[in-house]
C-alpha cells in the first residue's frame, strides 16, 4: 500500500520562532516547506540565523514556538528513542566540521555506513572511492588534528554524503576550499540531488549562488524570505562523481 506520508514535504516549518536562552529572538515566524528532491541555498549576512535554521532541521535545537514536520512527522510528537532513526536520514556538514578526533579520516567517513550495518568490503570500496573524489587519498589514515581546515571540511562532506541521505544540510560547506574544489563539491551535491536527496546549503559564496541558480531561503535579522531561482537551472550536468552516488564517468573536470 502506498505510504500516505510519502508525498508530504521533506521539511515543513509553520510559524517557527527560536530564541536562545538570555538572547534575542533569532528566528521569527519562519514558514516554508521543501519538497522531496528540491535544492535551496540558505543565504543572509553573518549572524542572520542560517546555522540556527539548519540546527532546527537536524534536531539540535527545538523551536521556542511553532511547528516543524520532517518527512511528514511532527517533531514535537517524535519520541527521544525515535530521534536517532530520523537523524540517520539526514546528512549534515557542520560549519565547524565536528569530526571525531579519535578516528582517522577513513573511520570518520565510514561511521554512518557502520551504523547502518553495511558489509566491510562494501564500506572499503565506497569510502576509498569518495575520498579519492574529494582529493583525500593521501590523508586516509591521518587524524583530524594533523589536517588543514580544507581537508577537514572535505572529510565532513564525505561523511555527510556517504550513505546518500534523504536530506542533506550543509552549512557553509565550501568556506575552506578553493574555487575549483567548491565547484567539484557542488557537482557532487547535484548528483545526490538527481537521485532524490533534498538539499539545503547555507553559503556566503555568491559565485556558487550565481552559477547554480537555485531558489534561496534568505534570512535577514531572523526573518525569512523565499526567493525564486534567478532563472532556469542549467541543463543536464554530467559528472564523474562516485557511481554509488549517481555519477557517470565521462566528464573531464
Ligand atoms: N547557542 C547560542 N546561544 C546564544 N546565541 C546564539 C547561539 N547560537 C547562535 N546565537 C546567536 O544567534 C544569532 C544567529 O546565529 P547563527 O549562527 O544562526 O548565524 P549565521 O547566519 O549562521 O552566521 P554565520 O554566517 O556567521 O555563520 C547570532 O546573533 C548568534 O550570536
Ligand atoms: Mg553559521
């Protein structure tokens, strides 16, 4: 039987407010919904509330008022014991990376697959392929403390996409890499998007916003405005991203 929730928006905010303890109202009356397979940038000045908005979507914060549905489920009705299952459907690239210091690059990226119980031979194949894609073959056995900001950021991205999540939330994912790598990462995200992943990417990178022509959730002093895509998205994008993430292999980068 068809799941009655399958056509529900992936994310649905209804009159959501967020206020940190002893702070001002950071998000005010936020209302929007994101359909499955959509791709939005989150834009706005530093301090506008982008990270706060994402933190509500990955269940790190609870709204002070209003209602949030994720995958058709009202978050205020989700039990604590059900949270990990919901979180496993969401890939997150944190602005501050949040890698596990006691794990090397390979094990940080493999973590979501191990939690999912994937066979170790398949994990080896996928992780190595993805690490090569983001140019980290030489850092496979390095620990986070010995890596640069850009390397750590790419590990955080690999970990977030390795299990092709239903929803990908990326907070300033290209802030520490050069333009060519930023472009490459966006193409990886596009491949996931083509396979059905809903994308929400907070960025200050106006070059990417101009190039990828996606609608924006624009925040200004905690107030959200939904801006449409500037014009039609580019036609078929071909990429040699890892095949398990939907890549086809005839693209010269
Ligand atoms: N844990 C917290 N406790 C109290 N205030 C917070 C907390 N996190 C963020 N804020 C405040 O909320 C506001 C929005 O912060 P947020 O990190 O969401 O902005 P941002 O748009 O992501 O900024 P940036 O572009 O610099 O990353 C800021 O004024 C910030 O100081
Ligand atoms: Mg932020």
